[in-house]
């Protein structure tokens, strides 16, 4: 029995040591909201997480909500593709070719992006629950209306008429009530969004998470449409249906050529959507366009930074963020990108 007692004491010490281990504290350094109280709310987020780590997931959910809602505009791939830059002559020409391909074959194959679909479904579940939670709290006796308005500001509502004084006074209590009402449920929903749909051992993870490679391939595809011996690529250089019919009678080649244009439209439309990102959207768009233009010429980041009027360091940091934003539109799959936006020290 004595031996058992010693063993139990040892186990308790191990558990205690594990519980007391330093865990990296989540600290928000910036905000996705444009409300005058956004800096104040960011401070309250940090105080809440520091005082009660159990609140980390729900605080994170409110903090990234504006970015998740923005990204959901990309859920409809056709809507993203419709944003194709009107000044991109290559893309516009290929869209015309794609229409001719559709006329020749009589069908329009679609990109199969099932992981992307699952990610957006998880994202919508989380944002819907947060919206519903705010309205649920509005009925809370006494301060419910104030709490709901403050939580609404956290979700990006710029019209809520709540003073900084009231926000400072009630933000903590509002978030604690939100956790009491739906904290455990939101913990699970946050995990689904922030963990990511594509796991590290997924064969597609390289494509999903290496957007820089994707842009390089985008440039290569545009070049190959004019210079390749591959019949699918040669179809994209055709000027008429008659030329297409001369090249091939093989349906699979028509399908490949059609999907290549779908791929180009998706990338091009996603780049256009970057302009509307809640923070620095136009700047990120300009950086991506610069990267696409200069990458085939092997021009250095130093020269690219000078082109957009930034220091090399700022350009490097903002390029990484810009490509991360583009990645969330194209693939979804990694909501943690938005957390890094708010917390990284660069």
C-alpha cells in the first residue's frame, strides 16, 4: 500500500507540473473591425484570455468573424470567377475560348474542390452560431440590449451606437455571458474551422498551402497556352471552333482545356476579391499583381518592394499576408490564417 501511495504522489506531481507548464498566451495585436472602439475591444479580448483561458476559443471566434464572413463571399466559385480582371487580356481571351469549347462539346465540366466545400460549410456554421448567440443575448434581462450591441461591434457592426465608456464597462461581462450560453458548442465549431480541413499528410496539402507555387504555375499556364505542343493547351490558342475541331476529336482534351480556363478564372477572380479584404485589401491586391508581373522576370523582392514604395522588410511581411488572404479565397481549409493575422508580431 505504501508503494501505491508513493506512486500516487508521484503521479500527482507529474500532473501538477504539466498543468503549470508555460503555454503560449494568445495576444491580439490588431483587429478586423473598423469601429472606433476596436482598439478598446482588442484590449478586453487580451484581458479575458489572460484571466480565463477557457474563453480563448470564443474570443477568437468573435475576433476572426469579420474575416470569415468576408471569405464566405468566395464560397460560390462561379461568383469568384465572375470577378475576372477586365484589364487582363490573357484571361479575357481564354474565357472566350472556353465558351467556344463549351459550344463544341456541349458540356461544362466543373472543378471538384470537395475540401473547400467542407471548409466553407464549417465556417458558415460558426458564423451563424455567433450571430444567433448575439440575438439570444439581446433578450437577457436588464443589460441584454447593451451586451448584444457590444458583441455586435465585435462582429464588425459599425453602426451600433455604444460609447467607448459603455464598451469598456460591459465588454467583459458580455463575453462571459456569451461563453455561459454557448461556449462549449462554439469551442467545437472553432476547432472545425481553425484546425483546417486539409491535414498535413493530405496529398493535396502542398497545393492548398503553397500559394506561391500556385502563382508560379498560373504564369506558366498562361505561357503554355501559346507555346505548348500539348493538344489541350493548343486548344486554348485557337481562334475558332473550326480550329479546335482540327486539333482533336478527343473529348478528354476538350475537358482538360476547359478546366484549365476554370483554374485561371478562379485564380484571377480570387485576386480581384483580395481588394475587398477588411484590412489593407487594396495594398494586398497591388502586391499580388506585382508578384505575378515580376515573378517570370526573376526580379528580386528588393526591386518589387521599390516598385510598390515599401521597405524590403515590409514588402516581405505584407506579401506573406497577401498570399495567405488569396489562399483562403481559393481553398479555404485553414481558418487559422486569420488568427495569425491578428496575433503575429511582424
